C-alpha cells in the first residue's frame, strides 16, 4: 500500500490561509468590540470638589455602529455614570 503525502507548498499555502483569516477575524473583532477601562487619577492639583468625579471618554470608533443608533454604546456609557452628560 502506497502512502500519499501532501506537497510542502500546499501545506504552506494552507498555513498562510489560516493565518490570514485568523488575523482578519481578530482585526474585525478588535474594531467592533466595546471595552471599558477604569483609570483612577490622583493629583494635588485637582480641587477636592472633583473627588469621585467620573469622565466617560469615547474614542476609536472607526465608523462602527454599536447596535441601532449606537444603543449598546449609549447603554454602556449610562452604566458608567459619568459626572456630566
């Protein structure tokens, strides 16, 4: 019985295709995922009146819509309870 082997060039092609699609999916997910980062800042230069004040910053949307009318984004912002609206 004779064994059939896959040509090395074909194996390399399959590996390249898998890598390409993995990077493509990762890029699409990275541009469409909502993430929240909480950063606490302290400084003697910040007046005591701002103690506990929360700022919500939205950046890097890349023209992606998060739900109809950005509903998911607005809900996430509302949940963060920023100090001003």
